[in-house]
């Protein structure tokens, strides 16, 4: 057994994109590169922090985390 792709399984991301297009309209500009899935909130939080925080930024984690 191995870990899946970092952005999530392509088939699942594709299905989510299709579902979002049903909700927001077929012309919604939603690409596969816009979608990332994680198996839990820890990895999702780390991914968001890596995308938003800059070098020397302070990130405060409230308890419970």
C-alpha cells in the first residue's frame, strides 16, 4: 500500500469538479488544478499554511488544534 497523490486521487477530483459544475452551472470555470483533497484536516491545514504564510510570518494555533 502506498500514499496517494498529494492533490488527491484524480478520479475523485474530477467527480468533485463535475458536481461543482452541476451546482454552480456548466460554465463555471473550475479546473482540476483548482481542486485539492486531503485525507484529514492536518494535511489540509499544512497545505493552506504553506500556500498563505510567507517567510517569518507568525501563525497562531488556538487550542484545541
